[in-house]
């Protein structure tokens, strides 16, 4: 086919708390099953990020200590490369801690702010140790990119920080069950151009394969134009999605 | 003077336990404790005081049940009456229930030594109440983050527990776990255990399920001379020099014999003893080390420890052997990534393609979040599994995980009903071939209930 997909996994060593790498596995397999050649580059802290070298970036979540290390490393150059890539149309999926770092800042319950990359217009504050974390199965209603695609995303959230969206982003979806961005305004995640942030952590794409395909299609578009994605047998994935819907009720 | 309130609390607890058992409602492993503690808030402290040889508390993400059970066994073999929460109810109510089961109405406890496994988060509370003689800190892996939030928060609770410990209490900890060693640093004089066999190294690159890989002082990644299991190994920080502490009790010349168990030489204070155990996998070498180090701290001689370990029979669901429809079967609890990887390695060490029943639940005791399945290296099963029957509440999630791990389509069977899943697994076996049953915690209880109903095993609280 001559079509290839270049994926960048950012901080696989630092931000990889809840099976986040599952998302990479899902993207890789779903592309390969369709004959698309996939290359995954792991870029840990301290390794430079080459401008323009990737079609799709993934960044996962981590605990406070690891998140602080990643924030420092992003400030040292990677953040700028990411911002430019997203402006140029590259796809970004940022989950949990990685999502928070794509905003303007993360304010912990004590100590100094962690500066963010600022490519998503949002801020995150930790309300303090007395406030509960937002933990549990989550269902989000989103506007699917194509007809025939389910309008729910399911996953699990587990975060202390509360995220507020600015006017420069729109939410990924509306919370049906769960806390979402802040437990108050009903929004979940954020979208700007082809950059997606969400609190649905871990192997989010495994139970929402239509979201995975949406990301793959967007990532291919820039260099290869519109590439039709052959439908796959998603019976197991759909069953897992429905189990999650049922468990969340 | 007779304390009527204490007597009433004990009576209420014991009566509720008798009722629950008589009505066949379960093992009464927590309700009596909850009831009695409601009537007598300082029940744990008061009953604990009656233990002439004091208490040992065993905590950690992996291996609590096996370590505590092993230690209680070693204690009994040394001739001591042990009180032990053997059914694995490890919150304060469960520990209270275990003590109630051995208490007279006047608060006297029939037992010399308390051996209690304690939930990681409950350690400060239980420790304050029981004022233990020995505390064993096993390991901290990512497990049930939906319940605890973050591993560092659990470590903070352990630091709080150590700060409140009586000065004469002994702290025994896993030196190979950098996070645990960092916690124990608070308390000089602690005694360490770990692996002293660099031939077991799995390379300098840690496996995916590794946690706690960053120096707690400098924030830079530890350098590993040898990584044994997850983030456990011989580590040091290139910047500040923090390193694995020297071992007081070590396992040398370790030989892993797959599902059959292992052999090693226990080295403690210059003495050596050859050990064999039917407990499979490197994670169980750590459990034996933890129990042996605690037993030595209690004054039991090395040879007596080694003899007891050799004769130990595993706790239900933890390497338990049974026979199902004429086939050998192994039940191996698999509840978090590092443990699951070890179980898979032990099972695959047999060298031939396996038939497995994998049972995944997401109840509170399992962790509500099943994301961790993606941190397990199921890829190692890809061409080594003849049939994987997936079952439990989250059977579908497990099936998807195996699909993306590269298992061929015909080798994954989804069967949410556990009894049918077992039958399907057994049906796929060739003559003499073993069945491997790999469940999460509540799935294990459920499977065991089914097997007990069919007369294959005894129910957990009777063993």
C-alpha cells in the first residue's frame, strides 16, 4: 500500500501508570491488520524530540513525582516541538497526567506550579488533600466522527487535579457517569485541532476502537491524504465496551 | 475486675460468628470483628496485649497471605500457639475477628504469638493498636490504584506506622525494593532480606510492570546491576550513591523449578541452610525470605526454619495443587502486573503449550480498574498457549487484551460463567496434561466455591 504511520510514544518510562502502553499496542495492531506500516519511537526524558518526524504522539499518565520530571523535560525543548507539530496538523493523544501537562499549568495542593506546554487552553488545580480523587468507571458521550460509530466512550478515571477549559478548546465529550474534567461542569477531556486530551486512562483505545481508528485516519491524512480504513472484526472490543457500560450503571 | 463492656463485645462478636457459620453464610472472617469493635473501640489493643510472644504484622502489595501463613506454620512447628488471620481478611475487622476466635469472654487470648497479614493502607492503625514485636515490609507494587490513589501515598502511610512503632520492635524489610528501603531508612537497625544471586538477573532494563524506579532523593532513575522481578533488584543511584542496603538474610544459589517450586540456600549471619519449597516462582522466594527473616528475629533457629519451610503446604489459590476430572490443576492467584508476569513465567517454564483458565473480576477486593491487564506481558503467551478460556466479570476485557497480545483467534474462548469455563478448559486437555487456573482474588474465591461444591477442594475457611 505504501502507506506508513509514524507513532511517537513520549515518556514510556515516566508516564505509563495504568496500562497506558495498551493504547500504543491497539494503534499498532489496528494499523498493521490493515497493511499499514507502523513505526513506534519511544522518546524518554533526556532524549531530544525531532521536529516533524512523527504523525501521532501519545503521552500517558504518571504519579506526581514522575509527572514533575516529565514537566521539566517538556520545558527543556520537547514542548515547543509538540506545539509546532500540533499546529502543523499532527495528532496528539494525551491521557491523565500527560493531558494536564499539555495545558498552561498544574497547581499541586502544596509546592510550586508545574508549568505546562500550553498547547491546550486549560489549567489544572489540585483542590487539596481533603478533597476526594475522582475515581471510577466513566462513560462519556461524544460526537463520533462518522455515521454508524457509537456515541459513547468508556474508561476509568483516577485523578486528583481539577481541569478547567479555556475558550481555545472544546471538550472531548459530556460526562454521562463519572467526574470528568473537574466533577462540576460535565465536560470531559479537551480537543484542539487534532490534539485530544482525556482523563480516561490506561488502555482507553482498546474498548473504544472507533476512537483509535479516528486517530489513525487523522494521522494518515496529513501525508497520505484520505486513506479509507478497512473495517475490522471488532466483536470482542464491542463486547468489552458494553461490559464497561453495564458495569458503570 | 471483670470488664462487662469487653465481655459483651467479645460475646456479641463470637455469637455473630457462630450464627453466620451455622446459617452457612460464610466464614465469618470480618463481621464478628466489625461488631465487637463497634462495642469496644480499643478491642484490638486489649486482645493483642494477651499475646505472650507479641504480634508480627506482615504487609506489602504481593505475598502477604503466603508470608503470614508460612510464618504461622514455622511458629507452630516451633511449638507456639499462633493466632492468625489465615483466611486473608486483613483489615482491622478481620484481624479482630481472628483474635476473637481465640478469646475467652474475660478477654484472655488462647495463643502466644499473633501473626497477621495487614492491608498496606491499614498498617498505621493496626500497628498503633497492636504495638507489634516485628513488622515485615514486603514490597510495594502498583496494585489497586483505584483504592489507594498512588503508591507514594501508601509509602507515606508506612512511614507514619514506623514513626509510631515501639522502640524495641524489629522492622524487617525487602532491601531489593527501593521504595520499601526508602521507607525503612527512617528506622536504623532494621533487618533486610533479598536475593543474593546475580545469575537470576533479567538484564539492566526493567520489565514493563516495574514501579518505583526513581531515586527518592534525586529523582533520577536508579542504575540496576541486576533486576530480578519488577523493580526489585540490586540498584544504586549514580548521583547520590543511595543503594540497596546490605542483606542480613539472603537467598543464594537459587534454582527455580517452574510450577514445581524452587531450591535455594538461605544465608543469615554467616550460617547457611539448604531450602526447598513447593511454592513456585521468584516471588515466592521473596515470601520465604520474609517469613524466615521474621522467624529468625523471633529467635527460632535457622535449621528449624528450614525444616518447616520444606514441609509447608501453600495457601488456597496460591500455587495450590488439585485434581479436576482426573487432571492435575494449579490455582495461581494473579492480581497485579508483576505477580501475573511471574505466574506466567512459572507456568511457561514447563516448556509446552498450555491450557489456561483466566478469570478476571473487578470487584472492590480485586480493584475496580482493569487497566492493569495491559501492564502484564501476555505477549509471552502468544505462541505458547493452546487455549485460553477467559471468564469472570471482565472476561471481555481479558479477551481483548489477549487478542492484542497476538494470540491467534482460535486460542481465545470467552466464557463468562466460571463453571462452564472450567469445564471447557478441562475438555481441551490431553491425557495427563495440567490445567492452569489464573484468577484475580474474588474470582479465585468463586472458582474455589465451584470446585468445593463439586468436591474437588475444601472451602477456604475450613483449611
